[in-house]
């Protein structure tokens, strides 16, 4: 009974599934209050272990114990890792004292602490557990680049089982100059959480974790103790940095910003996203739209602000819209219209996982399940990383690794060609035949597939796909990107290389007319909302009718100019 009550308080059922108490379909906290201290989690672990041991002794068998050490295959040093312990297919609810624990939850509620939504937990590398005698299975995981491991533990009565495991990478992207990031993490943070949160992102091998203060018309959530450099916490090539997902409205979408010296919020002008974007830019930050600009009518906001040059990036890969993480419709529309956008990605932890379409709880929500890589031409630092993101040297992924060059230009680069000059495009995809098996690699130009290979083609495999395409003569500029699909929901996509011809642009002359018409339709949608008074406090766009009408007219002027191209 005690175990059941403690598991419920902690946000999990005894069998290990994450628990969410709901009212009318909306999640609410299992308990409220300030963040639990390490004393509390130590006490919880002790009580749980004592209960397990007493159960074992009641059966006449003395308990056993395990001591696990996990090391990095290259350095030989202890390394943070995600652990999941099961017995006969059921999760074993036992936490080591060494667990890295941080309070987290939807709407900043305390839904979880030491256990992750799938009942795994993070440890710094070594840990000990007292367990009843028996046979257990342990899973060790460390992000996309490391090979997952599963082992059997046979715990004998009264004995200590000692095991050392070595985790190896199937690819080392940081050694190639590419650093991973999750741009969408929602956890409140004070300096006291930095050590444990650092172990979380290290255990997922995420080099940069962007922790977002979240807002809506009424309130803010997930506060950060500082912004800019003052809010950073670094350990080697791993960095925690603050950002914001604010404004967030159901009529214009969710704005994204990071890298600024301070957060920006205009409560009285909440629906004027451009004011926030302009100020974030003044403070050295980057701006964009979350959730592929798909949900919450983000395509309207992207049209309104993107066509006026206010937007730097688009969160292209994520599991929030559906369990298919890659959605390119709004991205390709903006690119074909001639607007460069850096592709980024983020988990939206703890909100979104692979099971997002199936309602709460989000048992597969996990840091880094959607991430992006950024290429640095210099040693890793906050300023170098931010500059490289601004330059668009990125690709997004839920597993596969991509590499793209066009005449040696990287994603985000602008390549100027003259008429008759040749263009050589090369793309490679890398995967792990068992963990991240590849299916297909495609070259995309102006939204159309211009080259494709699959793992079944000669010279290709589930671990490596490559394609080279020579274009002898261009008739106009274009953008070129690579995308890759793996098994299940695994996918990746680069930011394009932007190619101009004889000083022209990279827009698509074949689609610009239809996309401008579509953009106008989105503006008409928004105008209809402005003319509809709503008593629902969640929908306040009509209150900002005058200012948004002005911005709509500014956007229409941009559309008129683009139609003359």
C-alpha cells in the first residue's frame, strides 16, 4: 500500500506507467508546492527500497544489490546515462540515491521528478540499488549517436552484483564539428537545478539544451533565473541556455526565441508578435515559429511576420503536431517565396512524444527525441553556436544523420553562380543498421525531388546512403536541401543551400503565384477572426483589430511587390 501511495504521489503507477490525473481531459498536478529537495528523493528511495527488502525478507530470502558503472567507450570515463529497469516485462520501481532528479510537468505542474515519463531515470554514470533476489533486465541509453544496450542482471540473495558497461558511439558528430541541440524544453530553472539538468542533457547527448520560458495572454510558466550569458550553464561541450516561447495564441501560433540578452513580453500588445521579434533582434536573439507553424494557426503568424522579414527560423521537426515528426508544407512555401529560414527542432518536453496523437499521458516524451545539429567552423562556444544557427548551418533529425554540399557550400550558405556554371550536389545519410536503419535519401529543389536512392539500390545500405547529382546549367536560382527517411518515425532534413544565378534570387517562379495567393487566403482567415467578437477568454485577437489590420496591409504590400517578380 505504501509503495502504491508513493508511486502515485510521484506521478507513476506501481507497474511503471506514467500517471496523469485529469479533469475534463485537462492535466492537473498530482501535488503542488516548491521543488522537492534531494533529501526528499533520498527518503523516497530509502522507503521504497526498505519496503522491497521487507517484502523479500518476509518471503524468507535476504535481498541482494547491484552496483552499475557506465563508461564512455572513447574516454573510458564515467558518463551520464538513461536507465530503465524491468522484470518480466514490467517496470521495477526502484531509484538509486544517485538519481539526477528535477521537478517537471505540464503547465509547470509537478507531474514528475526522478522518473521520466516512460519510467526511466537519469544517473551520472555509477549507481547502486538494493533489489530482491531475481532476474532483471536493464536498458542503457544515451541519445541518438550511442548504441543502446540491454543486459540481464541476476541478483542473488545477500550478494552484491557488480557490473561495468561501456557505451560506444556509432557516429561522433561533435568530432566532425556538428553539435546537437534541443530548442524546446519546458522546465523551470534556478541555479540549483543546473547540475541535474546538465546530467539530463548529457545523458541524452544533447550539446545545447534550450530551456524556454512559456507564456500566454494571461500568464507565464517555466521561469528561468536569467537570460543571455548570465543564464547559461556550461560543462565542456554541453550547454544549458534560456529562451522563450511567447507570445502563444490560438489564432497566430507559438513564437520562439533564444539567444537574446533578456526575455521580451508586451502584455498590453500581446498579439503584436513583430514587436517581440524586433526587440529580441535588438537584444541579439533569434526568432521563429514553433510546431512547424502547423498547430494553433501558426501558418497565419508565419505569413504575417515571415513575409515582412521578422522570422529567422522554423521548428521543422517535432512530435507535437502528429506522430510523423517532419512537416514541410509551410517551410517549402516560405522558401519558394524567397525567404531563407533556418531549420531547427525540439522535443517540447514534457508535452510531446511519439504517442502525442493518442492523448495523455505522454509516456514517450523525452529530451532530444527531436533535435537539430549545427556546424561550427571553430571550437564550441555559446557565441559560435548562436552565430552558426543564425547562418543556417543546420539539419534536423529524429535519428538519421545528414550531410549536404552544393559546390562545397553547406546548408544555410548562399552560392552565387553565373549562367553556364555547373552545379554539383552531394548528399549522404548515415544510420545504424539496427538502431537507426535508413530507407531513403532524397535531394529536393524548389520542393520537388530531383534525386533519390533507397537502401535497396546498388552500393546503398541501411547504414549509409549517398547521392551525387550534376546539374550542367541552371536557368534560374533555386534552393536545394536533403531529406532522409528511416524506419518508423525517423526522419531528417537540412536547411537549404540558397543558389542564385547572375545576381538573382532563389525563389521558385513556378509556384510563387500560387503561394502568394495562399498567403493572401491566410490573411483573409485572420481578418475574419478580427471581425468576430468572442467572449471566450482564450481568443483575444479581435481586441487587437486595429493594429493587426495595419500589419495585414503591410504584408499585402509585400505580396504585391513579389507578384511583380
